[in-house]
C-alpha cells in the first residue's frame, strides 16, 4: 500500500471510528537531579534552566527542552529535567495556554528561523532531541487527547505547535549511516563495570547489569508471543508498553531460568502446552494465577528492555542501538521471599559524556505516575499539586510483599505472584511463546506504529512542507 493511500485511510479512520484511550509511559523525576542547572525559581513563563544539550542554559536547544519537559510545583521544586518522556497527561493544558504556549511557539519559530538544527552537529544529541520532540508531537496529534472535553477548545493551539514541530523533527533527522553508528550504550555500561554482571546473592539489594543479556546463544532467551508471527498476525509482545510510548521505542522481553537456556526453552513449551483457562476480572484482581500448576524455579529472571527508535532523513522509522531502560525482575515463590526488582534508565548528560548514561534507579527516588494518563489528572495543574506529588512518593510503602520493589505505578498490572507477574504469560489461551531475534520485534513495532494517526499526520505534514 503506498503512502498516500495509507495517510488517507488513517485520516478517515480517525474521523469515523470510536476513539479508544491508551496510556503513556511512566517516568521518574527528582528535583535534586538537576539542581546544579537551576538558576532561579520557575514560573509558567520561565521554567527551570537546564544544561542538557549544551553547557549554556540559554542555548536554544536547552530552552526548548526546558519549556516542553520541565514542570514546576508551587514550592519551587521541578521535575522532568532529564526524563525519557514528557510529563503530559490526557487533560494537560500547560503547553496550550498562556504564558507557556506563546513561549513554546516563539522557541519553535526561533528554531526554524535560525536553523536551530545547525547549532549542534553532534549526531547523538540530534538523535535525542528529535526523539524528545517526537514524543511531544505525538501528544499534540493524539486524536484521543485532542477530543477530550477539557482540551478540545484548544485545537488551534495544538495545530500551531505540531505544524512547527514537524519540520523541526525532520530537520534533526540523521542518515541511515549516522543512526547505525550511534553508540551501543548498554555494552558501554557493562564495560564500565559500574555494576556487577551478575546478582550477588549475599547482597540482593544491589543492582546488576547482565553482561550476557543480548547473547543470542546465552541463558537469556528473547521471546515473542503468538508464535513469532509477523504483524498483524502477531502484535508487539509488550503491547501495553508500546502503547505507553506511542511506538517510538521497541520493547524486548527476556527470560532466564536457573537451569540455563535449554531449561528456559523447555519451560516456554510447557506454558504453551498448558490447558486454556478463562481468567475473569475477579480472579485477576484477587491475584490468582491462570497457570497455577506451572510455577517457575526459584530465581527465574525476567527482563524488559526499551530501545529507542528514530526517524531517518528519508522519513522512515529505524531502530538504534540506544537502550533507554532495562527492568529486571527475579521471580521467587511468594512462600520463600520477596521478588527483586531493578531498573536502569538512560540519562542524557551522562550519555553524551561517556556513551553510557544507564543509571540504576534509587529505591528512594520520587516518581510521577504518568502510566495511566487517560484517567489520572495532571498533577501539576491541581491546586494541591505539591501535596499530591508527596503522596505519590509516600505510596512506595506497600502491603503486598511480592511487589516490594516495584514502582507504585506498576502494581496494578504486575501484582500477580510467580510467572504471571509477566503479563505475556497472562492469557486466557496459550500465549505461543517462542525464541526469536530482536529485529523481528522491531518490525512488529514499526508496522504497528505505521498504522497510527499520529504517524500519518507527521508524514503528511512533512511531505507538504517539502512541496513548498
């Protein structure tokens, strides 16, 4: 199907079909992380200063990033200085109302007029800024968000911002060769030896970064659901997570049983051959399992890896070698001890300095729950936003022993014991688990994203600009 037909279908579908709400990704933000970059208290028209893309906080790229990503609370604390995703909810208005709207509009006009893409030539920085702006564009173009009652009246503002973001995103695009040469930050993190390559049984609280996670013949098995079939017969394996980030990243699921690779493959076949079972909403919420007869061995490890996608200079989506986050969970029977959970996220300044940037999340780190954006309010737009954010931090104290180390935002989907804590196994039919290569999963994500309205709109706007 050619592009013109694809765009036409996507535009028509949005106008005629019911809109289904999806979710956006969770983030974690701390005011301390960027304290050194703050020059004065923030206001809606004067966000906290950042020195992410350049040492000068007044650099155009820094000012644009701060205006789009940094959110402030009433006690002069800020969040979002170095996050994977913007702090935007379905009903957020701060980018669309004064004074922030005119500030962002002015910055985008300045970027276009000054050819801001030429201010920094570093391919890695260009890649990150494009990905940052792509996330904001997708929010502005989300047909679900655009039609919610609280923001529907701001359609002109949405169009004005996304019509300027589209050419900026395209101007920042790298060539295929440049994308292929972006650093392998995961292997750089392993080589740095900042974290041990294996878990230390004597100190299970310490994060570790497996050196053999991506070894195609190693103990970690990358798997897909639905027999590894191509899209649309097989959806992205971590489909909910792909929804959260709008298809701008690929997610890879791994499993590692203590007996090694063959034990893991054998266990996957047992799961596939298990009897079909209907799982009611009541059983899900009560914590019962769909496959109670298939508990994995104690010490089974699960990993979910997020990998960045970019748009190349031909307007096509391409995977990079940049790993944005790694989540590792060690599943233990609830009768023995709590599960362990470790998370690494990418941080821009460290990535730019060392081609690494993967840092373990601290257990006391304050997180802002953005996962369920279709139901939760924008915490920063609430009159009592400071109290709300502090309550979010306090909710790290949990009663469920099996979720002791999980983020609060993750519990609703991952509170089940044993293997069904990985929702790829939580089906009312055999999930069709199969060992696969990561490029197969990337192709599923690209095909899934290619059907979305936001992608069609971005492509359409870019092609219109090229004709002028």
